């Protein structure tokens, strides 16, 4: 597949067939993430590839439990908003547990250019904090995941880049530590990406026009 075709074919896939993703194909997808660009060549990513259905179900249950905890507090202020938050989790998170593969992405901090110099020069903390607004560490993760997404498409699969579970990130990290002993010092959960063969009929929202997002001078 031509690169341009893969880019324009990309969709956030939320319905998958029962077809498996062979180990060899997953190696190709993860390897595409491995060679992505990163600030200072920090390569501040780590990928946990989960096939075990029981563990995927526990991930979903953990997020839903956290969702309900938050929604119950919301109910006291506005029951309609609490209900909306519950539906959000069901519609935009649980589907990922149905994919044959779930990649959980961890990252470590990638300190922005100027950070150590600001600290050495004793700049105010408010100025140092501004450096993190651009968040180069997460830009690195985005580059790796886009490589993986496009490689998956080239191999005939679909995926969905997910951060909708991140309000339960600490609970998920604890779950994975308790269930399979996975813990990587200095790293934190950032993203999940289900991967599988997409069902027919996936639709995508409209995108902004080129004129809306670009200025030439």
C-alpha cells in the first residue's frame, strides 16, 4: 500500500472481527513504533502487548469502576452529567476489550529543551512549567503510535489511539502490577491501542479544511 493511501485510509476503529493478529505482524507494528523520531533520541516509550482475554476484561472492569466512582460524585451535582460520563466510558472505552490485541503504552518523562538550563539559571518555577506545555515526551509517543497505526493499516488491520481511560491510569497500573507483575520504574501509562481486523462500515467524523489549519507566508 502506498503511504498516502494508508494515511487517508486511517480511521479510529471501534468494531473488530474475531480474526487474530499473528505474532509476526505484531512484531512489525511494534517495530514501526520503535524507530519513530523522539526528542534527544530519548525513545521514551514502552509497549505492553496484551492478548489474554481475561486480563483485557479486568482492564475494562477497572476503568468502569473508576468511572462509576467519579459519576457518583457527579450525580450529586448534576445527575444528567453523571449519566453522560457513564455512557462515555461504555461507548468510547469498552469496545477496546473486544479487539484481539490491546497495546498498553507507557512513557517516561522527556524533559524539554531548556529545562536544565532554566533550573541552573534559577528561573521561576512558573517559567519552567511553561516549558512542559509543549510536552515533547507526549509528542514522541504520538509519533510512535502513528507509525504503528499506519503499519497496521498496511498489514490489513485497524486500530484506535485511546486516552479515554486515563482518569483510571493509576488503577490500571496497579492492576497490571498485581495481575502479571508488570511495572517499569519511572514509566507511566499514557495510551491504549486496540488492534485487529476492522468490521465493515466504519465511519469517520469530518476533518477541518486545509484552509482552517494552515497558513503559508
